[in-house]
């Protein structure tokens, strides 16, 4: 039961962060972007970057929710599906964001 509670707390935190990013707020929380100078930040489309990261966060929320359901229902298949989804989302985000100039103005 403790695992369910921890996963639900993590889900809520990630969901709040995803909602903030989907509204275009919270770009200062994106690693790397917050350490850029104002001149460097001007080269990037902040709204597109926030939208992309919010979609990634919603996907991670789904995988965390699947982990909580796995614990609650005692179903390992849900955990495995959530883990595959989590790894797939992370790999996609890294490759997509680092290939091409997708977020440049």
C-alpha cells in the first residue's frame, strides 16, 4: 500500500508540473534552459519547448499511474507496460529534442 501512495504522490507532482508547462509557464524549471543567458533564450521558441515537455510529462504521468495500478491490483503486467512506456518516452524525448533545430526560432 505504501508503494501506491508514493506513486500517487509522484503522479500528482508530475501532473502539476505538466499542467504548468502546458500553459507555457515553468520554462525556468527545464534543465539547461534555465541556465542560458537571456540572449541564448531568445533563440529558442519557449512556447514550443514548454508544449513538448508538457506532453512528455503527461506520458510519464501515465506510466507512473500504471505503476500505482500495478501495485494496487497486484498485476505485474501493468508495471511492465508502464516501464516500457516510460523508457520509450524518455528515449523518444532525448532523440527528438537533440536532433535538428526543433525549438529554434
